[in-house]
């Protein structure tokens, strides 16, 4: 990551003291902090040593610490989920994109089994500059969204499901084989990666004609 | 298969003379004939020895020979496809169900990338007793259909696609993980199996209350 | 789900308080309740706040709460298992179909290793309007059942087994490749989905002739 | 291979001249010949240089050349197939076991979709010392056979099928997960290996008590 | 696709007459034409009936027919390949994006085995608004590119390779697991999909601050 | 299982009380008992209610209870392991075959990385009527053993290993692709199945010549 | 292993007492000790019975006990990691090669997402006789390293990652499909195997010209 | 590739004219030529334009053109095959290593099914500085070789086999899970890669002691 921000801290497989040490070091360096995959238990251990402006999102398992003055968020990313079980991954994407400076909105539980929940929100879909669609099980939502809008769509498969969902592989394959144009995919449960990519797209200026 | 019908002839890997021999034997036994996976070239070799009422569908690669009098087709099966490339598998399902005695209707190229093509046909979807949904690539259509109707839905994944479609596996997994209720699946490209199952459902009488 | 029933609650990955909150909301809305994948421990935490007519099936891990008057169950679904270890999945299917209004019977431990156990029950197989066959390991039972009856058969592979059963994939593939006609499949361990599909089939009225 | 027999010739990927050269060398060494996976076209090219007692089985794609005097075949192997498409693999097994000196009988097209075809033959099943069961698609037959007999059963999965049969993997997994005891498996389409293993079992003398 | 353009014609599995018919219909409707996966042989059959401004790219297997006046191409897409064998997929992406109205540049054979070939071109990488990186075998190039730029990167795995490349799966997985941020992926060999997505990104106007 | 023996009890996923109940019932019926996959903790809970002649093998996790008089064990099965980590699966095979009435010998830690350990024991290999070879990781041992003996060989892949051993799949594939003749395979970690199959082979009488 | 060293102890799945017993036996035999995959908890139980020169590396989970006099380490192995999470596997490789007598250096966290971290160290890369490159996620680092040096490169994929990293399979495939020459691979997380192979290479004397 | 040698030409998927053009260009640049995966038919078309010192190996499908004076080959690589069907891949490795300047010897058809064929050659195995072991089907040979020598061993899995050999995956997994130390692997059928890696190892000078 660029511009006065250190590397994002991936907490999976790190102990609370290890995480704490990295955070203190980054704070000293004057960086904004984003720690992903931070379990509630680990957060509770860290808490007492964190600055007051630290904010933990237990669903998304992300910790953010913003420096005092933040630029105004720009553009418009929309993060959509198919089910309520997909929300944690969506929260990771949102926290990431916001930390990087994007304005982010969300729309949850509008999966294709009840297509009218989505169709009722077409206006909000069309206001976005880029849409992140988070879906597990059949992973069908990005295909439908891709057909309803003309902006770029990023599919994030989740590991929600069981049996032949193979930990999110079914949803991933659905997205890679999307019959809609304009859909790209990131790794299973990779809200962080989707947030980064969406931000790179969202902050783009206008194209010149040659 | 039951009731005055011999086994359906699966022509894959059989030579034209082998197929011809089986057909003649079944005709002698007074059976209706259904031969699936019959390539055009093989059909052309068989043709001269077939009775005049023989009918070949080159898209579905199915040959049917009906005995002179047929009972009136019953009920209402609807066969739906996502793309035009899925039509051959749909034709196999239709020929199978019709031979078994079902009334069958079809609706093609209404995939989820342009969801309004499907929504415009909701009335026809709701007239069916059972719907067969044929889809390759992302295989997302049965999930949407399942949410729009209350009758049983049979998903048939097709091998249409490339790369990470893995010869239809992506579509199959999508259907097995459908977030809609009331959806079952058969093997990839198995129009025949879908036709049989849809027929078994379509001919059901009314339930009694205990 | 339709007709005065809220969404079925999928409890996997939800905490007891989260589940409790959803149940209370649905009860207030006057809905019947079906909660699947509800672990015994979670149930025990919920118990004190549940109405007296709540009923928990620990084998099937399903909780049902029926409103006072229920219509008479209709039709006849038969749920069959290959082994005793497949019973939990069968119970999920039974609870689901019953909640939706179907009459359901069961037949357990009639796997193909001792084929006479099944052949002794052919009469009961033939009384059903639709049969749900639950099997793990080799998943061979639906193929045999499909050859003995003329009604639709829904195969439910289970994750019972080890090694090359790959968590139910072996059984799933067996069912998708069934050499019997009239067999469809749902996801591994998906008793819920099988119950929904069987109910959709079971409640069908009689077909008209065109 | 032992006892006056050279290595069996695996013809896949070898040219007719290469095969011819190996055969002539083995004939000179006074060996019986078994060549497997020999395509009809390659055989036709070899034919004119073969001794008159050479015998080619086009279904099994095996060529055998027996020395003038052969010992009487011993014991009793039964080779069973689920469908007619499985016969080529069965023929490879039969040719192999016979060349090695075993007596072999066969029973074809008794798959589980019509279980009574098999049950009608239980007597023949019980006469065998070892049974080779050849089956593609769902691969369910060895499980049923294993439950009907007390002799060893060798399952041979075949690549017959399409889609989620994955070239015989579905049938292989079924056999490895057989819910019957006394069933072992060999590689997909490996009639040769099944014939060798069945022969090793079939020629065993009586056990001593310690 | 939107704005006076009919559906892109996917020629895989369609005969020359079928393709010809679709083209004539779209020309009559006044649309620009893009036909992908059009084999040279099929093109030669179509050729005589095509308007003079038709242009066929044999490497990319794409046919384009532009209406007389075209708007000036906008923005800047860069398409990069790891090897020379990846060029056909790159050409499909280029043709697609250009037809849609984007300005596209290319850079080929700069794979990671000779990293200085890429580093010498960092300036061109940084001029692009969005980069499409096409790579087979190890698929490592998008990870390196993603670390060198701050614009969005779209990885296109190709089926170039053998053995454990599994027809492009190895490269696909590399891209999904990219240790660089800002990388999304499309299906194996899906130059068309990458071209569409890159175009959607490339034409974006400037973001507003809220 | 036949002849005065009830079904073997597969304890995986059953509670101690459930197992206890089944054992008491089988004892009352006068059966020998074999319980597999019985964890030490579960055994300790059962212990006080078991008859004194009960015997538990903690490595193999099998419990056996023999009726007072046992026939003399017959024949000669040899169970061989590649490493010391494969011993638990070997013990399951041994307990199974012994309970069924076979005489069983064992030879451990003779894997192919130090081939002379095996070659030193060729005499013992050649005394067996049937050999069970238990191996994880590369699963190469059955191929070597198959080439050294002329009796049937049953390969049992184990889940010993990590990474690309895929829980025993690597060893299983090695055995299915054995370049030695006379090798069959059972499921991963399936000592029980190997014991049953080896017993069926081991008890065979002498073949007749026709 | 050769030259006064007993077998390396693979501690996975062994209890502390079992490990202790093997260590005491090897110490008595006068061997150097290397125990891999030794969890911290198990080490703490062993500790009091270990000789004072025992040394435990908690990151690499390896225990080494060196005999009093050690020969001078020879040659130059360089162990490189892509990320900090790959360090445990690197430590296993280092401990193994050092125990065997090699001189080993390390370079960590130089993954391809920030390629200049690696390019800054090209001199150190070129000083090595053999390089072990440890990388998870996209596993792209060995391809880049292989292009920068002319010595042999051993890739060690790690299970670091989630989703479509499939426990290290993605990184493994990347390495097997490396577009650089001179790269070989070992199993996922197999620092031990890489250390052994690197040592075998590192100790080689000079080649003769024939 | 370094030192006055252009890139090796990978001919798969290139036409004869394309290959010819590259060869002429490299000859002009004064490079040695190595063209791999060159089918016999393509070679015959090229032949007339090649210099007289061009040499084509039809088994290995490699073309080499050496400049007039060649340095003396150094060191000693041994290439070993399990079966005769593995020879083409071995020839590719040999041609590659020889072109690079290594002395190479070969030993064929010494697979583990007849282990004494290998044991009879232990002396030759021990004379090599590095051994390349080429094996399909079970891929077991490198494990045995690795245990007999102390030099580095490179396993090359081949696609020889059928069914569950999965195009060489079974052999690859065997090699990755080798229970012998000192074994690394390259991609399936990658004789070229093995030749390069073996050469890098073979040309090493003697290590210094620090
Ligand atoms: N056992 C089950 N298996 C599959 N789907 C289920 C199950 N139980 C409930 N569901 C579905 O899961 C949906 C709720 O998902 P979510 O919005 O993520 O909480 C419900 O609408 C049901 O259709
Ligand atoms: N159909 C077959 N399937 C598997 N292995 C076979 C078959 N036919 C022959 N073989 C084996 O292949 C070996 C020859 O392989 P190769 O040395 O590569 O030509 C013979 O010794 C046989 O053991
Ligand atoms: N190369 C391609 N890869 C993936 N999809 C394509 C390609 N070319 C065209 N398409 C899509 O395929 C659709 C036509 O599919 P169908 O209705 O089955 O003929 C078009 O609308 C395109 O969106
Ligand atoms: N970390 C490791 N990874 C792979 N193999 C190992 C490892 N550590 C030790 N080994 C091998 O495992 C063997 C012992 O296996 P076992 O006989 O099953 O206990 C030793 O001889 C080593 O060659
Ligand atoms: Mg929901
Ligand atoms: Mg279409
Ligand atoms: Mg049972
Ligand atoms: Mg049949
Ligand atoms: Mg190149
Ligand atoms: Mg050992
Ligand atoms: Mg790092
Ligand atoms: Mg051979």
C-alpha cells in the first residue's frame, strides 16, 4: 500500500503480542492502521493498549485506527451481499476501501432466490462507480448484477455453504464463468482484496480522448 | 423404462450397424423407439432402413419412432435454456419426455445476464407442473427460476463453456448449491435423465389427505 | 418459502442470541418456525425462552414450532436411509417436509450390502408419491430404488464415510451417474433441500390432458 | 509374469512395427503371447506375420497366441458386467486370466437398475471362487454382489459414462467406498490388472490350520 | 452489451452458415460486429459474404466489422503478455476493448523469468489507466505488475502449458492468490471478458468527493 | 458378516452409551464382538461394563470380545507396513482378520526408502497366502512387494503424510496405478476392509481342474 | 540418513513419551538428533530429560542435539522466504541442512509484490551454491529467483493462504509450472525435504571432464 | 539460458514455418539450437533448410544443432526410466543436458515391479553426480533410487498410464511425497526442465569450508 500507510496487518496465525508489537510500530511511524482477520478474543487482549480512536468491527473482524484528520471520502463503491451470512466478508471489503479513502455504501441479503429484493434496488446499483458483490453457496448474484449495470463488478465468493460448495469453490467458479460481461473475481472470502481493487477503480480520474 | 417401451438406446460408442440391429429388434417387439446421442453421420447411414414415421432431431441428436396411435400428451413440462448453445441438451429432454407421454413446452435463451428476458415470461413459468432448466457456464438460471415458482425445478448443467467451467462442473456445483428451495439436479448434459424425472413428476395424480 | 411461513433459519455459524432474536421476530409475525443445523448446546440455551409447543429433534438438529392449528398432512413421502449413520440427514428432510404440510414415512438401514432388507419392503416403496433416499459411502441405494419404483426419487448424499468418500462427494457422484432413470440429486447432507423438493412434488394435483 | 511367459505387451502408444518386433522376439523365446490395448487397425497390420493360432478379440482389443499344448484351466472365476458397454473391459480381464491358466465364466448386463436380473443369477455367483465385477457410471454393482456372496470380489470401474462420471472416477470412488465387505478395486478400465489379481486368487491351494 | 451493439458472437460450436446468418442479421440492424473464437477455416468460408471493411485477426481468432464512423478511442488500456504463446488471448482482449471504444496498447513477452524485460518498461506500465496481464504456466506476472503500479490490474490466465498446468488452472490459482493488492481475475483464456471489464474501468469519469 | 457374528460396530460418531448398548445386545445374541475406530476415551467409559475377556488394542483402536471357544486360526495372512506411523491401520486389519478366523503375521517399517529392510524378509513374504501392504506418503511399497511374490496383494493407503499427500489420496493413486500385477486396493485407512478381503482370500480351499 | 546419524524423528502424531523414548535411544547410540514438527507443548514436556546442549527452535518447531565436536559447516545454502508467515518452514529447512553439515544463510520477506526488495539482494543470491525459496499464496518467488541466478533453485510451497490457495496447492502448481529453468519442487511445507536435498547438492565436489 | 545460447524453442503449438524462422534467426546469431516437442511431421518439413550437422531424435522429439567446436562434456548425470514408455521424456532430458555441456548416461526399464533389475545396477547409480528418474503410472522409482544413493535425485513424472493416473498426476504426487530424502520433482513430462536443473547441479564446483 502506498502514501503514508504501512502494510495492512493480516492477523491470521499471529498471536496478540505479535500483533500488538506491529501496531505500536506502525502508530509510531504515523500510519493509519488496518488489521484484518482479527478474532474478537485477540482484540480484547489488545484493547487496553490501543489509542481511543481505535475502532473494531466484530462482524468483519477488522480493526482500524485513523490518524486525526482524514481527507473526504471520494467516489462511490457499493458492496452487495447475497445472504446475511456473507456480511463479515463484506465488512472486510468496506473497512479496507474506506481506510484507503473511498466512499462506500452497502446493500445486504438480496440474493437471487428472491430476485425482486434486488430489482427493487436497481437505482442504487446504478449510482455506484464500481460494485463489489459478495456471495456464497451458488455465487449467482454477480451474474445478475453484471447484467443490470454498466460499471465494473467485482465478485467475492464466500465459504458460506457446505458439501459441494467446497469451501467457496462453487461460488468462485460461478463468478469466473459469469455469463455477464464486466465481472472479475478475487479469492474466496477475500474482502480485503476486493476492497483494494474497488478502491483502485473508484479513485480513477476521467479518461482523455487521444 | 416401463409399459411397452424397450430400453432407450444410448448410441455413444456404438456403430451404425449395431444401432440398426437394436432398432430393428425393438420395432419387431412393437416398442416405441428413442435413440439418444445419435450423431448426424450415423443417422444418415441408418436412414434408409428406418420406417417412414421415424423422426430425427439433429440439434438434440435424438431419433424417435412412434407407434401409430399415441395417447394424448398429459400435464405440462416447461424446458428452459439459459443460452442458445444449451438447446441440444434441452431437445434431448423434450424428446424423452414426449416419448414417455408428457406435454412439453420450451423457452430458450433467457439466461440471467439479461434478467428481464426471464421476468417477461413469469406467466409461462407458473403454468408448468415441473420446470427443467438447462444452463452451462455459470449455471445460475435454476436458482432464479426456483425463486419465481412453486413447482419442482430440475437443473441440467451443460458442458457449454471453457476454462474453469471444467466441462460443466461449474454449472453443476451452482445447481447443487442453489440458494433457492425446490431445485434438484441431474448429471451434466443429461437431458435424457431430466426428461425421465420430469415425466415421472408430471404424470402424478392428486395427493390424498390422510 | 411461501404461505405464512417466514424463511427457514439456517443456524450454522449463528450464535444462540442471534437465533433467539430471529425466532422471536418470526413468532410475533405469526409464522411457523423451522430452524435447521441447530446444535444441542445452542438449543439448550434457547430453550427457556421458547413456547411450550416448541419441539427439538436432537438427531436431526431441527427445531420446529407449529402454530396451534395445522392442516391435515397430505400425500405420501417416503424417506429411506442406507445406514443408521444417515438418519440425522433423513430427520432434517422429514421435519422440513412435515412443516410444509406433507405426510412423511420413513424406512431406515436398508442399504445395498444386504439387498433383501430392501426387497422385503418393496410394497412400502411403491405406496409413496415421491421417495427421498439418503445414503453415504458408496451412495448406491438410489440406483436400486429407482429401478424398483415408478415415482420420482430424490437422492441425498451424506458425508458419512472417510478417506476416498471425500466428505460425501463419492456418494454424490454415484447419484448423479445413477444408471436408473427418474433420480435427481441435491447437495451433500442437504436434508432440508430434499424435504422442500419432495414437498413441492408431493403436493401436486392431477395433470390435465391437453 | 512368471513361468514361461514373457511380459504382457501393452500396445497403447506403440506402433504396429514396434509391437510386431516384440511379438516375434517373444515367440522365438517360446512364450505365450498376450497383447492388450491393441486397436483393430494395428492388428490388421500385424496379422499377416502372425502364426495361424493367433486369436484377436476385437471387443477386448486383446491378441493371444497360445503354445500348442495348454494345461487344463483350473478353478472358477466369474466376470460380471453392469452394462453392455462394459464388455470390452470384461473381455480384457477374461483373456488375461485364461492366458494365465484360469477357467473363466461371464455374466453381462446385470446392473442394479434392474436388480432382478442379478438376483436371478445368484446361483452362478455363488459357484465362483472369485468374482470380477465390471461397472461404469454409478459403479454400484460390486456393492450388491459383495453382499450376496462370501468369496472375494474385485471391482473394475470403467470409463463408461459422461459428465460427472469423470472418466470412471465416480465408479472408482463407489467401489472404494463399498458398504459391502470383501470388495477390492483396481484402476479404471484395468481389465488386465483384474484378470491378473483374480488369477492369483483363483489358483490358491487349500489353507492349512496351524 | 449496450449502445448500438448487438451481442458478441461466440463462434465455438457454431457452423459457418449459422455464424453467417447471425452476422447478416446484426449488420442489417446497423450494429458493429465482434465475433470471437472464429477459426481460420470458418472465416475463409464466411469471407466472400462479408463487407469489405470486415477485418479478421487470425492470431486472436476475432472478426470485427466497424460501422463507417467511429468515435475517437478514449483512455488507455495496456495489455501485457508473459510469453509469445499468450498473444492470441491478448489479441481477443484488444479487439474486444477497441470495438467497445477504448484505446489499447500492448507489451508482449515480458514474463518473470527475465524480470528486467519488465522493469525496463515500468514507464509504459504507469501510463495505463488499467492493465490486462495475460499469462500461462506459472501465471506469476500479474503479481509483479500489481506491485509496480497503482492502477487496477486484470489477470487473464491462459491454457498455455502442460502437465500440472491443468489447462490454465495453475495460472488461475496464482492470480487468485496474488500477494499484490489490486489484482482481479477472469476465466482461463477469457480475453473477451478481460476486454469488457477493462473497458468498463477505462471509460470511467472522475469521482466526486461527497 | 456371516456365521454367528453380528455386524462389526463402527464407532466413529457414536457416543459411549450408544456403543455400550449395541455391545450388550450382541453379547446377549451370543456373537463375537468387533468394534473399530473406538477411541481410548470411549473405551475407558465402556470398560467397567465389559466382560473380562474383552481386549482393547489402543494403537489399532479396536475392541474384540471372543466367545469362550475359538476354532484354530487357518492359513497365513501377512500384514506389512511401510512406516511406524502406519501401524494403527495395520492393527485394525489384523484384529479384523483374526476375529474372522485367519492366522495373521506382521512385518513393520520396511518402506522403500531403505529397500534392504524389505529384501531381507523375502522369505516371510513368500510364506503368506495373501499380503496386506499398509503405506502412506508415497504408497510405493505394494508395487515392490507385488513384484517379489506370486500371491495376491491388497494395498491399504493411509492418511499418513501432509501437503500433497491429500490425506492419503497420493498413496491410493500409487496403488491403483501399480506397475506390478496382482495388486488390488481398498479405501484410505480401511484396515477393516483389507482384513475382510484378505480373510475371504485366505480361507479359500483348493481349486478343481475342470 | 547416513554417517553416524539415526533417522530424523517426525513428531507429528507421536506423544511426548514416545518421542522421549526415541531420543534417549538415539542419544545412547551416539547420534546427532533432529526432531521435526515438535510442538512447543510437547517440547516443554520433554525438556527436563534433555541434555543441556539441546536446542529448540519454536518457530521452526525443530529440536536439535549436536554431539560435542562438529565439523566446520561447508559450502553456502541460501534460504529465502516470500513473506514472514513462511519463516517456520524456512527454519525447518535451515535446521535440517545445518545438522547435516551445510553452511546456511537466510533472507526473508522479499516476495514479488515489492520486487525491489529482492533486486536489492541479487548479490547475496549469486553467492549461494543452491537456493531454497519458500513461498505460499501465489508461490511466484522461485520463478523470479530462477531467472536471476545460475545455481539450482529448490521451491518449497507453503500452506500460507486461504480459499483458492487450497492449503498450498496453488503455490505448488506455480513452482511446478515455473517459466524459469533450473527450479525443482518439494512437497508443501516440506522444509525438511528441501534441507536434505539442498545439502546433497551443496556438498558436491567439483565435476571432472571426461 | 545463458552463455551464447538463445532461448530453447518450445515447438508445441507452433507451425513448421514459424519454427523454421526462429531457427534461422538463432543460427545467424551464432547460437546452438535446441528445439523440443518437435513432432516428426514438422521436422520433415523443416529438414531441407537445416544445416547438415542438425540432428533429430524422433523418440525424444528434440532437434539439436551444435556449433562446430564443442567443449568436452563435464561431470556425470544419469537418466533412469521405469518403463520403456518413459523413454521419450528421458531423451528430452538427455538432449537438454548434453546441449548445455553435461556428460549424460542412461539406464532404462528398471521399474520397481522387478526390483532386481535396479539392484543389479547400483554401481552405476552411485557413479552419478545427480540422477534424473523418469517414471509414469505409480511413479515409485525415485523413492527407491533416493534410498540407494547419496547424490541429489530429480523425479520426472510422466503421463504414461490411464484412468486414475490422471495424465501423470499420480506419479507426480508419489514423487512429492517420497519417503526418501534428497528427492525433488519437476512438472509432468518435463524432461527439458529436469535436464536444465540436473545440469545446474552437475556443473557445480567443490564447496569451500568457511
Ligand atoms: N439446512 C439448510 N441447508 C441449506 N439451506 C438452508 C438450510 N436451512 C436454511 N437454509 C436456507 O438459508 C437461507 C438463509 O440464509 P442467510 O440469509 O445467509 O441466513 C434460508 O432462506 C433458507 O432457504
Ligand atoms: N492393459 C494394461 N494395463 C496396465 N498395465 C499393462 C497392461 N498391459 C500390459 N501392462 C503392463 O505394462 C508393462 C509394460 O510396460 P512398458 O515397459 O512401459 O512397455 C507390462 O509388463 C505389463 O505388466
Ligand atoms: N470468447 C468469449 N468468451 C466468453 N463469452 C463470450 C465470448 N464471446 C462471446 N461471449 C458471450 O456469449 C454470449 C452468446 O452465448 P449463446 O447465447 O450461448 O450463443 C454473448 O452474448 C457474449 O456475452
Ligand atoms: N518434516 C518431515 N517431513 C517429511 N518427512 C519427515 C519429516 N521429518 C522426518 N521425516 C521422515 O519420516 C521418517 C520417519 O517416519 P515413520 O517411520 O513413519 O516415523 C524419517 O525417516 C524421515 O525420513
Ligand atoms: Mg437470507
Ligand atoms: Mg444468448
Ligand atoms: Mg447398517
Ligand atoms: Mg443394459
Ligand atoms: Mg518468451
Ligand atoms: Mg520409519
Ligand atoms: Mg510481507
Ligand atoms: Mg517394461
